[in-house]
C-alpha cells in the first residue's frame, strides 16, 4: 500500500512540475499564440480552486483532476516547440530545487477571473429572472 501511495505522490509532483513548466513556456516569446491560449486555460484550470465538476460529487468529482488536467497538459506541451520546453523545464527545475515557488499574483489573477465569471453569471441570471417575472420571455 505504501508503494502505491508513493507512486501517486511521485505522479502528482511530476504533474505539478509539468504544470509549472507549461506556465513558464506560456510566457516565452517563441511559444505560438494558439499554444499560449491553450496553455493559459490549462494552467488556470489546474491552479484554480474551482473545478468544472465539483469534488464533492462521488467519483465524477475527481474525474477532471485525474483525466482532464493531465490530458490538457499533455496536449498543451505538444503544441510548444521543443527548445522552449527544454528551457522552461530547466527553469522550473531550478525554481523547484528549494521550496515550492509561490506565485501569489497568478493565484490572485485566477481568483479575480473566477469572481468576474461568477458576477457575469449572477448578472445574467438576475436579468433572466426579472424578464421571466415581467412576462417578457
């Protein structure tokens, strides 16, 4: 049982490292625009505290964490030139040598994006309910 747990921890660290590599590659000027957009979405989703499928839903709740995030990372890494990836991996390895890098700005931006999205959904819902009540729908 301990070896299985260790394998999972190792895979999780690798996934975390690849996510950080993707973040660094996203910022590289040689990364194509379409790869930057896809990488930004994948990294934002991976680091976001809000999931597409909430974790409290049995089995399905962890499906996105176990399938969607690794698949997204793999696809995004395939879009990025090898030279950019090797640079990003070296930089990620240097930053991960000691303590985990703390990216408070990135976290704050992700939270602000989710707040803006929630505000849009709430605004749309309130407008829809008002129209429904007034008989305009």
